[in-house]
């Protein structure tokens, strides 16, 4: 009976001049069909699916599940009309940089909170020691008992056993450095300092305690190391001291956004990392420009957090030969601010490779807010690489990767996107080990619950999503373009390659020169799926089960 009624409605409409029919779906979506230009109308064998050629040649097909249709009526304007774009595109929206959400961190008030000490708001500085550099040397003033100082030209070493102390660093020296040994946490205020150490780090903090690094309001500060480091000093136990970069600390480095949060710090590294910590780095304020890094821009062990409090939001720029942000045994989290990375290797790298791994270590990448712009060029160098999970709950990412075998998001675990915006352009092709380039790569499930994802891969054999488990789209707006022309079919490019694709809601647009989807099964239970291919078929015909939603597809002539 349903088949008869649907056919009757369509046949009647074709006899009416310029008649438009609206097929209304139970989920609130509908398809507008111009019956003067539509082609064949066919049902499948069990009468559950109807195919309507949207043009006379039947090169564009609209397919829907009849069991979810509430009515078919002429000229009824209800809801948003489904539109079909034959040439979808992916572009970076300049307005995204200004229209971004930020997650403001609450300052803990309970001293037992594990993050209590990560906020300078919970630390009080009693005495401020002043360190003044010049081309003639370096001087320290306002010292107190428990602090000793030794100098050698423009190089100064501080030993401290005093708590609640801060150091104000100022002046210019082209052959100087600051080294601090401290048994207590302390504050370091950069106030118009321009410091270069031709033989190693400009600032070397040999203390496992927290350093609150403040950039004085309205000031510009510059740190630079040397291309070749001198032999490291020996620690008390006879081991060599670390000196990993221009600004190095054995403990936590916390760039605060509270007392002194609006100044600028320029860091240049000719021989090591630009900023490095054997613990973790948190940035909540100031403008930090890593203008050059011979190795990583920011290199940490436990974690890297870009966030904010109510007072300030940070701006960070990184230009690195190797990785932009490298976290070796922890996680990376972006909550707020603006982060611009241009790197040779991975832009953001979160890895944990250990023969006896600690189960408490979670090498995850989280994007919760803020704006992240990425450009990376080397082979197999991804915008974001994580050896566990990638989660995006907000924020905006603009990523361009050009290296062969590179990815926008490369996760050894699961990918979960619930909100925010991810725009990516990938232009690489196969790497030397035949690794393909692409957009999102995940070993576990790739689940999209919301947000906007737009990825274009224009390199031969590239893939929009390459998932070794299942791709599940519950909501959101997803565009995946794999446009590289394939000269042979030995290795193909797909918009999606996965074990199973399930579309429960939202909108999915795929476009590929070859097949759109490589999967054992595709399930369309709701939402809207547009599939476009330039050659052969869409790859959907024999593997798709549809119990709702809309499938609109176009196949090529080859």
C-alpha cells in the first residue's frame, strides 16, 4: 500500500507544471523533489527503500527509507530543504580565530587539591631578588640569608634554600646565563631581559620544584642559546646535569596569567629545544614567540596545558625544526588561548613508549577550547599525533600538512569529537614505506557526536578517515574529500576506510575520485549522507543497510 501511495503521489506531481514535492521524514528533515526534472523512481524488492533520480539521467540519486516517511505533499515549506552540492570544498575561515570558545579554569582553594600548587594565585612571594645583566657582567641585589650567588662574567649561579622568594631578571647580555638551584618553589619575573648564552641554556633551572614564570606587563624579553653547548656540569652524584634547551627546568614551568601576564617572551634555540621541562609546562598568560627551535619548540615529560583563568588568555607561536609541542610521558590539553605552530615534524606529539609502561600515564590529546593553527611539512609528520586517544570537546583547529604519509589527527587509540571545529588540508601522498596520507587516522573507534569536521586530502591514495575499527556519526557536520586522482587500482584513496560505518544523525558529505567508502558494512539509521565519486561507483550499493535518514549519491562515468 505504501509503495502504491508514494508512486501515485509522484505520478500525479509529474503531470503538474513545475511541481515540487516535499518528502517529509519523521526526524524533521525532508527532501524537495522537482518532478519536472527527476528521472526514474524505483523501489527495492521489500518495498522499504525508494530511489528517485534527481535528474533525467539518474546520475544523482536520492534514496530514503519509506518506513520513516510521514507524508509526501506539494509545496509544503516545513523545515530546511536538503540540498546537494556536486562540488563541496574545504577552506579555512578567517573568522574562526576570533569566534572561539575558551574554557576558564577555576582556581582551586583546597590545599589538598592536586592542582592547587599549579596556580600562582595560591603562592605568595615575600622577598624579590633583582638580577641585572649588562655587557660588563651581572649583579644581584636584595639578597637574604639562605641565598648564595656566584658570578663569572655575565654568568650567574644562584643557590637557594629559601621559600616565598622571587627573582626579577632585567638587562642585556650577549654572553650570559642564569642557573638556579633551589630546594623551594619560586617566582621568576622577566622584566626587559635580553639574554644570550653561546655555550648553553640562557636560563637553566636545576631544581625539581615549581617555577612560576611571569612576564612583566608591557615588556619584551628575549632568550637565546648557542648552536653548540659546552660540556655540562656534574651534579653531586657525579651525573651530568641536563641542559636541554634555551629555557630549561628540571621541575614544572608555569607561565602565569595573574600578576604579570601581558608581556612578551621571544625564545630562540640554535642548539636544543626552545622551552623544556623534565616535568611539565603550563601556559596561562603572556605572549610567547618561539621564533626558532633547532629541536622541539616545547618539550615536556608529564604534560602540557594551554589554558587561562579569568585574568588573561595566552598567545603562543612556535616555529620548530622538529616537533612543535612534544610530551613524552603524559597528555596535552588545550583549553584556551591561541596557538600557532609551524614545524618540520609532528606539530603536537603525545607519546609514551616504554618497555614497562606505567598504567597511570595517559598519552592523550584533548582540545576543549582555544584556537590552534598548524602547518607541518616533513614525511609522516602529523598535525596531532597521540599514542592513545584524541578527544575534541570544543575549540577550533586549522591544520595543513604537506608531508607524504602525514595526517591531520593520528591516533593509536580512539578518536572522539563532540563539539568544536576541525578543518584540515592534507596534500601528501604515499610515504617511502607506503604509509598513506590523510585526515583522521585511528586504531580504535572514531565517534563523532557533534561539531564541524571538514577535511580535504588531495594526494594520490590519501584517505579522509582511515579507521581500523568503526566510524560512528551520531551528529555534527562532516565533510571528507579525497580528491587525488589514481593512476592504478593497486592502492586506492577513499573518503572513509573502516570496518563499519554507521550514520545515526547529522550530515556526512564524502567525495572521492575512486570509491567513497571501503567497509564491510554501512548502516544509515538517520541523518543525511551525500556521497560523490568521479569514477566507478560510490562503494555503497552492495554494503549499505538503510533504516532511516537520507542517502544522496552521484557516480561518475568511468
